[in-house]
C-alpha cells in the first residue's frame, strides 16, 4: 500500500493506494490556520491508516521543500514546520516530500510529448514544469502566481486576480465552480489568460494544463 497526503491551503486530502494506483480509502479535513493545530489534525486523521502495511508515504506541499521535511508554505505563515516527525512516528517506511505542483505536473504529463506546464488555480496559483516524465530543474523556481499584472485598473499579483479564492471573494460565492453566467465566465477567462503569454514566451511549453477549480470551470466552455 502507498499513502498520499496532499496539503492544501483550504483542505488536506489523504488517500491510500494499491500498487496499481487504485484508491481503497480516503479522508479529508479542512486545513487549520495554525501549524500546531494542523499537526494534531494530521496525526488524528492518519491514525486510521496505521492498520495497513504502508510501504511508502508521499506528502505534497503547497510551498518550498527543504531537506525533505523542513518546509515553507506559500499561503500559510508556517516556516520550517516539521511534518516528517509526526508522520514517521506513525509509519515505519520511506517518506517523501515534494512541492504539490511538481507532483501534479509529473502525473498530468505522463506520456505526453515535449515540455508540459501544469498550473493550479486554487487558494493561490502554483505551477510545475516537466518533460519526459521528469520534473525539470526550473520547476523549483517557477512561481507564476506572484507575477504582477494590471486588471480592472489595479496592479496585483496574478493569484490575487485569477486564483479560485480571489474569484470567490470577488463574486461573493463559496465555490468558483458554481459560477455559470456567460459574462462572469468571460471575466474569469480574461483573468486566467493574463499570465499565459509570459509563460509561453519564457518557457516555450508544448502543453499547458489548467488544474484546480479553474480547470473544472473551463469544462463549461463548448
């Protein structure tokens, strides 16, 4: 069995996989604001998986990973938080930490030709770059959400304009995926488009994949 932990700015997902990648059990909890509360919540939710023979644990982090376990979260003011120790206390196996967007692009680009860029529009805007089933070195410095753009007469970071959380705040909805009206969808498309030309110009990708709630929204376009 293999255990995946996806720590997001809004929620944390835990899933247990077979060798063939089939999910046999999952849990979800809201990511708390405080790091100490988060660790306690994580331990409590992981406890139900200890009865399984877990061969490896992979933890997806929405931020910078250092020395495999000391991390800095992009949308949480948690610096050098030790997630390794509480996980290791529960599972006697190998434990791996990686940026969530890097893991996402590695999965999404599997068997795709050329260079692939994955963009996730959720609490913020993150991204990863991969080619030939490998995460490229430039992916570690790829922070598209922090680039500045002008929109509606204001200069802001791209994630403050086009992230799902920014759109939810602007339109006063709980979920951006609930938005359906054509003028609103056109506004969302303009927001998402802002950063794409710069990404194409700098990185020359063969494929760009949109993820997070914004990826779901664009299914509404025909």
